[in-house]
C-alpha cells in the first residue's frame, strides 16, 4: 500500500502523520526536536526518522512503503538553511521522495487548504504567511530568536525575565513575574536566574516556557506582564498587516488564522492584536486553523501527487483527523 507522510519538525517537538492517497490518516507519532540549529544535523534527522517510523508502525505499514515525505522544518530561513535541511532529509532515508518546506508553508496549508488567507504563528518562534488570490505564497518574520521572533513565546519569556530583573534593580515597578520565576525555577533569590540563563545555559525552549508564567501574571492583572502581551500583540498584528499589504488584501476582508501556544492566552494577546490590525486592515475574520500544521505537510504531499484537498479527500481527512492528531 502506498502511503504519504507529513512531518512538522519544530524546536520543541517533531510530529509525523502518515496517510493514504485518498486523504485518510492512518498513523501518527511524536519525537524530540528536529530544529538542526538547536540539536544538530544528525539528531534532527534521527528525530524525524523516529517520528515517521513510529507513525508507520502505529498504522501497521512499513516505512519502506512511504512514497513522498514532506518535512516542514523550523529554522529554514536562508538558502544555506535549506541546503542543510535537505541534508537532514536525506539522512532520514525516508520515502522515495523527500521534500523540505519552511514550517510557515505547512501551517498555511493546514489553515487554508491552499486557498487565499493569512496565518500568523506565535509558538516558540513567530512568523506570518499568506496565499494570495493568484496562489502566490509569501511570509514575513521568523528570522530566529537572536535577531527576530518578536511575538513568540521565546520573546515573551525573555521580556518577562528582563522585567523581573529590572524590578529587582528598582528600575521598573514590582511585578508578580519575579515571584513566579523564583518559585518555578527554585531560585534562592531572583538574581540567581542570571546563572540559569548564561551558565547553564537556558535553552530556547526553556526560555519560551517562561511565557506561561508571564501569562499567569497577566491574567491576574500584573501591569508589567500585560504590557508585554500588549506589545507582542501589536508586533504580531504588524506581521499580518505586512502580508495583507503585499498580497493586496487590506481591502478584501481576509481570513486570519492564529496558531501557536501564545494564542492560547486568549484575549490577553488577541485584544491588542485586533486593535492594532484594524489600523491597517479594515475588515478581517479571525478563524481557527482547520488542522494542525503537521496535516499541512500531508496536504502538501497530496498536492505533489496532484491530489486536491476537497470533496471525498477532505471528508476522509476530517474523519481520521481526530483519531490520529488531536490526541497527540
């Protein structure tokens, strides 16, 4: 039986699904990070191979039956990155065809099924991407944690740590983030976090996890935490308005799909996001993505076989989605 695979290779985890040419998903699995910037080429390839092989095992098929494997990988931000990404893909030895795409592309297809629209992602990193009426695909942001990724969980965590330390100095008003950090990281005093950040050092994923503490403080009305979320909401809106402008969508009431863990903060991030976006895009509709990004990789694999995600194929995908992705 011929099967296709889709892989979402992120900084935190790797997700794989396998499915048939009729759109039915038959297996899924998780593995560790496959962002080569964080774990190296060999470990990235191993994580992808493990996830896809386990998904095949759960489906009762052999990995040797894989026809096409589409890998949406984080950190594909330059031609050099794509060159390394292809090395990672080839090291997996999965499938007769191995295709590497930027993770924004698979998120876009998971949300829009290839129809016009814009997706904005605020997870460990951040980006926006859109498909125009003419099928043109573009993206903005997502240039990595050192030089960009504003609006991401990493940036929220970083600003949360900074706000706590500035309050510790007396440069800014007190914030509940300090107490939450001290408790969660089991610090003797807040300034011990400097050792955690620089000497340990804290990873991108660990700093991103601090965003949940900032969100807790924001929910309780902490001024510093709410200020951080207001800033990040505006940044994410700017990413979307940039895509809308470049695709001539500012007057066409585009559908906006918000993905990533930061948006689970609800109104804390969405309210400033909406306010800022309305300054540049008069009408828009915020929608939930149809599927998780890993399914976007599978949809791209179907497209490579000239199979459109509509009709019976889409119905099969919907029917099997809950069994194989939502439970992950």
